[in-house]
C-alpha cells in the first residue's frame, strides 16, 4: 500500500535519476517519483519514474531477470547497467522507499532482499560453460531443402551465446556443411525458390557472424566464394535481389597491369578483392552488436594484404618493370593510369602493415626510385595520373618526411628551382581547379608536414632543420608566396573571387604556421620582402574569412613580442589597415570586431610598450569614442603611466614598494577569497555586504566558513523561488555530502563526514543536495554541506 488515496506518498518514493556519461561522471536526469508495475509493451514488471515537475516519464525500465542490480551503500541508492554502456542509478530520498523498490526487484529475480547485489557479475560465457559442460556437441539438421527454415532458426538462436556459437562452428566445420548448403543454393536458384533463398541468406549471414577463420577459409575458397556471394544477394529485407556476382564477373575486370607470374599471388589478389567487396558492399552495415563479430573478417583481409605486399615486394622484376613503364614517355595514357592506380593501391595496402613490414616496404620503393618517378608523373598533363601521384606522395610524406626532404635537397644541386619536387607540389596546390580546392587542402597539409621542425631529425645529422629550412626559403618560398604578392600590389586585392580567396587563405595558413615554428628564417623573409604589409591588403577583401586570416597572421606575429617585428610594424605603419577595417566594420558585433579588439587587448594586457605608444600616438583620435569595451581607454591609461614614469622615476620606485607590500600576504588565502568571490551570485551583493572576509589574519577553515554561513543565513530569508535557484546553483564540484545529512532534520551535521560514496565513480547525490555530482564550479567541502542543510 504505497499509494495513498490514488496519490503517491510524498517523499518516500521521491528519487533522482542519474545516468553515467562518457567521462564516467553522473548526470542528473531529474527528480520524480518511482513506482513498479507490469508494462504490457515491455512484457514484464518495470520501474517507472514520473517527473515531479510535469508528470512526464523520466524512466521506464523493465526489471530484467538477469541484470545485476546493486545497492552499494547508504541504503538510498540502486545502480545497474541498462545496456552495454548505459549505467543508471536511482537515488532515493528515504531508505524506506529504496527498500520497497529493492524488494520488488529481488521478487522478480527470485532473490532474497538481504543481498546487496542481485546477480554475480560473472562473464555469462563462464556461467553457460558451467550449465552446458555435460551436454554433447550440437546436432545439425540434415542438409535438405525442406529443413532450411529449421537450420536458419538454429543458427539465429546460437548467435547470442558464446558456447553455442562454438558448438555450431565446430559442427559446420566437421560435416563439410557449408558446401552442402551451397549445393542447395543452386537447387533453389534453379527452382526460383525465393523462400529458400531468403533462408540461405540468413544462414550464410549468420555463419559470417560466427567469426571463425576456419569457416572463412572454406567460404572464400575459389570454388565457394561466388556462391557465398550469391546467397547474400537474396536479402529478405530488400524487394529486389542485388546483382553482386554480375558486378564481380562482368564489370570489375581484374587487370594485370604487369603480368604476375606467381599463380598463388594472383589468386590471393582475386580473393582479397572479393572478400573486401563482401565486407564493403554485400554485408549490411553491421549493428553495434555485430560490429565486433566481424573482426575475423577484417583480419582475414588484413593478413591477405600483408601477404600480397610481401610477395610483390620480393618480386624484383615486377617492381622494376612497374617503375620503368611508369616513367617511360612512350607508355600510353590509359596504361599509365592503370600503373599509377596500381601503385597507389599498393601503397594503400601498406597502410595496414605492422611498422617493421612497412619500413621494409617503403625502403624497397625508395630504392626503386619512387621519388624521381613521382616527379616525372607529377609533371604530366593527365589530371587523373597527377592526382593518383599526389596520393602516393602523401603516403610517403606521412610515412617518412625526412626521406622526402633529403631527396629534394640533393636534387636541388643539379636542377632548376621550377622542377623541384616541392615546387611541383606547391604549383599543384596553387593551380587546383576544383572549386572547393580539395586537392589544394591536402597538398597544404603535406607541405606543412615537410616544413614542420617537430618531425625533423636531430640525431644522425644535427642540422636537418637549419639545412632544410635554409633550402626551403631559398628555393621554394618565392613559389609559395607568388600568388599572394601578385594579388596585393594595390590597396585592395586585385582578384577577389571565392576561389582566389580560398587559395590565399591556405597560403596564409601555411605562412602563419611558419611564423610560429621557423623563427629567424621567416622573420628575415617577412621583413626583407615586406610580406606583412602585403598580407594586410587582404583585410580589404570582401570575403570575411580571408580578412580574418590576414588578421590572424598579424596577431601571430604580435604574439611573439619580438622587437624586430614591432619596429618593422611601426616603421611601416602597419596598424593602419587594421584600424581601417575596424572602422569600416562599424558597430557590427561580429568575428572581425572581436578579433581586432582582442589584438589590442593583448597589447594592453601584455603591456607591449612600443606598440602601445605607437597606437595611441597615431590612432587615438580614431579609437577614443569606442566605449563598449575598455580596451582603448586602458591602452591610453598604460600610455599615460609610461609617460608619467619617464617624467618621474621616483614615483615608480614608490609604486613598486607599495605593490610588493600589498601582495605579501599568504598566497593561499588570496585564492580562497577569490574562490568565494566567484562562487557568490552577483545579486547577493546588492546589499553592499562584502562576502570576501578581511584579509589581515591568517585563515583556517573556520574563518572561511564564517562569511559563507552568514551568506547562507541571508539566503534562507529569500523567497522560496530562490530556494529552487540554489538547488540549481552548482555548489558541489566535489563529492556530494553524506546523503543522510541532506534530509535528517534534527541532527547537527558533522562537517567532516564525507560519504563512503567515494568508492563509486562519481556517485549520485541525493535529491536534496544541490547540483549534480561532477558538475563544474567548486567550493570547499564544508560549503557544499551548508548548502545541503539550508535547502531543506
């Protein structure tokens, strides 16, 4: 009799619902009242929680006969896993309510309510192994047309249980069952027996999910694989069967770009292609539950690829021919496309290899002369060939940027700049015709890897960085900046269409990267070539993203606080375009406005004296009316203080004495005060009472408590609606206080008590404790306990 006059008794069944999020913190899903009743739709006794606020359903969870429910501590909490990664907890206001629900759960599971966990958390397969130890292997129905339905049911019912899957797999292996099934498949196709074909689809798909290499060996053998693919054409959920076999035999012709002499290798390549096709095209996208069941299929393909790469690598003649034909002028276009696509796939295969195999693989390619070959192909007219060559190049750069750098520097000794590999890459980036610049983005990424000092070797030869950057700035940088310089000869960009803007933005992104990572090389380059002035012309672009890129480039330079740069900026009056853009932007509050203000704010906060003086002396008139932020007034103030100091050095030393005196207090107390200050709502300050305690005596916890408790007393007097606000105010960054505390009325709280909850990951708080566990904002422990008491 929990229901009194049709209404839930008020507090006994009052709960908070929590779910565990990805960061293993408990999220509060709301407060409501819990009941248990039979739910027709779920076919079982279930727990229901209706929200206190609006009666909506916060939780509907069937009490599963074999879920492990736990009552970990405190007698007011029940925790369980609803699904694979979905943990739930109910936190009760009162022990009595918790006990009632616990009894219900135990009743459904046939357990004694005195337990504090209803099921042993054993791996289910262990348990089954126990039950089934004595039972013999699985009997398969004889393989006949009229028993297909029975077979399909047997396969389906075995999948969920590890033990039965094992037995089914063994039975299928021992009795050569798969071949028999495939014979029936032919019969069904001849008779056009659609029902039978649908059963066969289910059976074969089920066999895939058994995840057994031994079964795959049979299914993917030369004689079976096409029939297996055939069975998978008859998916009962589709109105029309799929023509996979037709595609594989007619459309996807396997081309031997260079004859492969080894028959075993040839067969491996065919098999891998088909199995990959099954994985990608034939099997429906696996559900989460099936995902890991296909792991053996993934590894089957993986090991095949390892073998293929190994065999091809050892086939010296094959690779020599490949490279010779690739670079031969006489090779016709179509053949060259096939060769380069083959090489690209070959490299893609290698991505799956273990590191040591991959090393060997790339060494082989390198010795075969892959880089000079790529250089030849990248210079060709055929766009498809160039694009494949670019992909191959990207595998090489990602695998070993130093190898590529070394090659480029060596070839620079005997070649003109314009045919250097890196310059070819830059050129392709600049000439990308795709309106979205997909290729250019990829190439920009590769260039960035090549000029990134982080991945340059510092061991064998200490100088890779100096050497390569010296080379890059001498031979390549002018190619990269050419479009930028060509477009900024006037006071606004000469070409300002979308594609040009996108390209310039990419170039700027790379230059900004250089400013950050290349120190003196880029500094000399920018100052000698007056690059920053040119970049700032782009602030006048009609494309906001480009104007912002230009600004970001300047901001990166200012961020270095380097007086060389600062002198260059002042000498050329390079704040002019920024101030102009700021004024043109008018009163619009947008990214441009914020970014410009942020730049000036940085100069103010970091107290960059030279720039402060420069800006105020030259641009104060333009900026003095801006009063929605204090940045410019603050800059002016800094400027005046600087002047004052120059005029009166004595004042300066006075100031520093005062300052040192003021900060000599114990640093910790300062933090505590700040902490409290930040955790006080602004509206509590209106009566002018400072919450920050006086700082003249050293503090211990009691002192800190004092103002907080006063603050709480004041809180109590406020109306009830503010009680609600406090409930939501996050005062519990740390573990919430002992649960009993929040509701026990007469007892005086023990301020040091910390609940034993701490062994549970971020245990849920109780309905009365403010906020939810693991929430942002934090306050000393005692504070959050005070809060809990006052919200009663």
